[in-house]
């Protein structure tokens, strides 16, 4: 199975209503060659934000993966393997990337994963995530911040690879007040007998200074039908859609809740297969004490 670091496409910065982006979330070979159009950057800005995103030179190319890796590891990357070696010896692998806008400008972030400290380097069960964030200045991407994010994510493959970022639906963005942004990455993990589990990894961004924080993971359906041994199949197949809800005007510093709605089929309380409905939707709220959505 292809590791997520090899993934080709997902979504670009979405609308301010928190819906999945219509554009492209640049993660594949296009990362190094696609021009950034000024109109494309403008899409990422939420309605109502006062500042317009910086215009981009039509000849400006997105950053190569090797550039992101070198910024994070502080040394040249292996371009063919799309990896680099951290100073502590761990191997970092390119994972995914995002282009987005906040009220203070347009940015690009590349993410890499590496075995978490103490994990088996050959087949880790937990991964650390590092990010290199660039801001658009003078028609060029300028490195703004490099960080290893606090927290860990689980592996999505039995070989210890990072969870696969969905290439079709892309990421969900919502620019927020105070130069913040909330992003949901749709992930796929693979289980036994071909089963798949879906979730959204939530990441919070602040722009002063540029800083990402892992904010938990919310379930978004599962497809168990590959394990069917009878006809008709009595195993469900559902996928979730993430909606980032509006901020609470009474508490503008708080992170907004998110809602996951399911489509497809799920098992009812009686054990019978039924269509997913609104009653299967769940709302998650950020718990600042625990640093995660619950």
C-alpha cells in the first residue's frame, strides 16, 4: 500500500463556512511545479475577514518536498526517498502540505512524520509531526517557522507508516479571528481483512508567531464491507463529513466546535444495518484543559 508521504492530491484552503475545500491541497508531484495563482490564494480567505491575501506572481512555484524536509532536518534531504535525518537520528518522511490564508496573509506549510521518541524506528506505533511554515512576502515563500508539534498521532498502516491523507475530499479549513485557523485532515487507516477506518485530525494554527498544535482526532465513519462473507452484506460502510462551526461571539478566544455527519450505512442498536441519519451526527468541543476535541 502506498504510504501517505507518497500521496498525490487533496484539497486547498476552503471557504469560511468550514466546508471541504474545492481547490487542491497540494501534496503530490504538483507541489513542485504548479503555479500559485492570485485567485487561488483568495479562495482561502473567509468571508468577512478584513485583510486580503497577498497577491502571488503567476510564475511562483510551490515549494519542493526536498525544501520542506531540509528546513525541518537542517540538512539536505534524500529527494528520491523523500526523507531526511533529524539531528537525533530519526528519519523524517514528507507527509502532506497545505496552502491557506488568514487575516494576516497567505501561507504554506509542509508536514513530515517521524517515529515518536522511544518508538520502534522500523515499525513505530506512534509518530511525531513536524512542520515548516512559509509566509508569502515579496511574491516569494519565506520561511517563517519550523517546529515539532506537541502530541502524537497513531500510525495508519501495519508497517508503521503515517495515516493516509484523503486525496479526493481534501482538507477542511476555517479561518478564525485573531489570526487563527482550524484545519481538519481526513485520514484513512487500514485494518484486517481490508477494513478501513476514517477520521479527521484537527490542527490549530496561530499566526503570531506562526505555530501549529495538534488538537485531537474525531471519528468519521468506517468501511467494513471488505470482510463480508455473506450476501447480502451485514457490515456497514459509512463516511463522515466535517463541518467547522462558527465561533462563539461571546468567547472569541475559544476554538469553535466541529460537527461530523455520516452518510452510508451503519449498524443500528438492534444489530440491523440501516442508512445513516442526522441522529448519527456528533458535535465535538475543544477541551482546553486536555488540549483536544471531545
